[in-house]
C-alpha cells in the first residue's frame, strides 16, 4: 500500500465521514448518523443566531429610546407647535410622563400568556403548601397563624407523640411483670396494651349487658395514665420506668432513683 492511499479503517478516514455528504455514503446507518448530526449542528447555529440577534436588537432599541428626539424630527416639531418644551411632561397634570414606556423584545418561543400562567402556578403552589402545613399543624382554614403559635402547636403535638410512646412502653413492661407474678388481669383497663378483638367477640361483648367498658369517671387523660402506670410499677415491682431499672427493694429504689418524673431524671 502506497503512502498516498489511506486506510479505510483508520481514525482519519472515519473522522472525515462527518464532512461527507449523506448522498455519497452507501451505509444506511452511517448515512442516518451523518444526517442527525448535521441537523443538530444546524439547530444549534439557528439558536445562537436568534439569541444573538435578539439581544443585539434589544440593545439597539434601548439605546435609541435613551436618546432624546432631535429638534428636526417631525413629531417633535408638531409637539412644539402645541406648546411642548424639551424635558417637560406630556399632559396637563404635574405627574405627566416624561420618559417613554420601556420596551423589551421577546426572543423566546413561549406563548404570550406563559409568564402569567407560571406566576399563577407559583401562587397556587404556595397556597396549597400553606394549607398543607396548616392541616398538619391542626390549624383551621382562615385562622391567623403566627410563628409562635405554630411552634407552640408543633411542640404540643411532639409531646403528645412522646407521651403515647411512653404509655405503650409502660403497658408492655407492666404486662410482662404481671405475668411473671401470675396475674391474669390488669388492675386498670389501660395497664396492659389493648388487645385486638375479632368481629365475633366484639359483637358478643356488645350484646352481653354484663360486659361494660370504663365509665366516664374512670377515663383518664394520657398524662394521668402515665402517672398511674409509673406509680404502680414503682410500688408493685420497685421498677422505675425513667431509670429503666428494676431495683432490689423499696430502700434501694428510694436511695438510687432520682425521682418520680422524667424531669427529675
């Protein structure tokens, strides 16, 4: 092979395919690739040209608007005949316009109402996000909300979740210790975790007049339930929920346990 001849598999030959016209290529795949690359390059050139021309036109327009109307302009001469003076406003009122209305050339392909639609969409999303936050914080619609009120409600909800968690752990501990002591029923209905009943048991309990739930006088708030539970565990089993320790006896509990509440620990 002579030096003048080029290897058809060399990088130089393959790179040269980009400059070859599609009509001279016989491979369908290579021809398609060359056409796609050519269209992409033409699209990029048109976009750059449109952007540059739009920016240039906008700059020229702003420069023209910043220049005062010359005295030999026909429009200026007509205004002068009606009493207009350079630098004064157009109109009889004191706040008459002295500067022309600004103009900006639209270079994008979006519709004329797209900017208004996007602005409306942003406002709608803000309203929905605000309503979601209100609903999550337990705030009714239309109620005025302050940062302090929102923080207070969030803190209250966090405390309620923590309280329910402590009650559940205490119930599990109480049930376990009662079973070790051969106790088959809790002293109060909330001392053990609630048992799930099937539909047949629920219906039979509803039909049985001897099966009664706790009366209104026996209903306790979550904080009262936790206080009664922790007190029962301390008295019956020398167990402090806040320490997480089962002490040997009452003397050991009184000497080593910091107190009866979470704050004291």
